[in-house]
C-alpha cells in the first residue's frame, strides 16, 4: 500500500473512531434527521479526486448518508444554481466554489442559510462571513510552475514580471477567470499590483488557454507547455509528489491567496444532512487530510502542514475582498477575453 493510501486508511479509521465515540457528530437530532434524508447534494469546485476523497470519508463515518458529488468550475456552479432556480429546481444542499464573490451575491439574493459549523471559532477573520452565512473550507495560493525537464531552477521565471520576457512566447499556459474562481481572484490581485497593462503585456507571449486552475499544472508536467503563469499550487504539489517533472515558484512580490467558501442553501432539500456534512468538513481531522494528501491550506489553527510546503505565514499574501470580486467579476472576464482572445 502506498503512503498516500495508508494515510487515507488511517484517516478513515480515525474518523470512524471519532464518530463511534460521538466526537465528530452534531447533536443526535441532527444525525437522526439526516439519516432519514439519506443523502447530501454537494456542488463543488474542489478537484474531483479530492472531492471524492472527502465524500468517502463522510460516507465511512456516516454510512446511512450518501454524498452526491457534482464537480465543475466555480463560475459554472453559480450558473447552474441560478439556471436551476429559474426553472424552480431545488437540487443542491451545499455549495463550495473558489469565487468568494459568489457568496456575496447569493447572500444578497437570500439564497443561503445562516449556519455556523462547529469548530470554526478559531479560524482567521478572512475565512468567516461576519453575518454567519459562509465559511472558508480551504485555501490555495496561485503560483508559477515550470517543467523541470525543460529548464533548471536558475533558468525558471522567479517573478510575475519575469513572465513578460519574450523568450517565453508560445511556451506558457494560463487558466481562465471566466471558468475558475481561483483565477478570477488571481487576476484581480495582480491588477491591484500592476494594473491591466500587465495582462496586456502578458498576452503578447501567446499563451495556451485552459479552463480550470488545476489544468495549468497538468499541461506543464506533460511538457505541452513548459511554464504556467498561474494555477492553484495544490494541484502542482500533488503532481510533484507523484514524481512528475514540475516545480513550484512562489514569487517574492506576493502570491494571491484564494479562500474557497462553503455554504448551505436556503432551499436545501436535505438540510440536516447538509449541516452534518458541513460540520464534518470543518473537523480538524478532515481539514488535516486536505493539508496532508491534497496540499491545501485551511483556516483551522490546529492543522499541521507538510514539511515540503511553505506555511502561509512564510509567504507574502495578496488578498482581495469578496465584495470587490463580485463587483468586478464581469470586468475581469471581459478584459481577459479582450487581451487573450478567448
């Protein structure tokens, strides 16, 4: 059995033990009602293997309740929710995307249920909605990735502005803010740092365009392009741990921090299962699994991080507010298409 599989098995056993002792459960009224509902429907932008791992952990702890995972990009999740509601379809219980601006919009439209998961008291302010409607389930930072077979560490770009060098023309890849909430946050953070002129200059290097924030690392590790100008560092971390030829660069001028919230819908068809699932995902044990096997950051103060990954307090973090992200979302997509043509 691999170390990764062993770690997952240990986590499953640990969580099952916690449930047996009643330490990872919400009150029994919650649990019994959730069992009667039988499932929870989860719309998530968390990369599919990671989402399925969380679902498996929950189903192991609560075998009477199934998790129906629907995974796609952040922007498509919001689009789907709004389209379903316009057709009076109320399907989703828990929404998890990487565009914090979505939660500002959903809260304004009164589509979120007010619920505070157990255990979030010690989370940083940036992981908590002041009104108690949504909380940061996980976080990632955007970084630069390069293919280690194509270049040495000395040759690789070190800063965001290094990516403007014409020598990288036709050799780089970017994800799209019109699909990914991680990339929407990234673009806004760098607009704060350098203005739109940065992206106008970057577009001159004729980048390959993909959708998800997880895609650039895959493209780089395969050698199809040799530098990624953005992407969630956790996807590159996972590939690197598997032995793929990819390295991560965290620019000293700052890396965009993307906090990915989760919330229960006001119209949840399985509200008790949704509360149980939400509480479960914020337990230290599940948050630790995200950090260990997935390479994610969390707001949980007791989570320990792998030795080969920088801690958040070791990085200069570039942050944007959910309110500004929601206000400028359309601008981000339009300007990106204007410069990159897609």
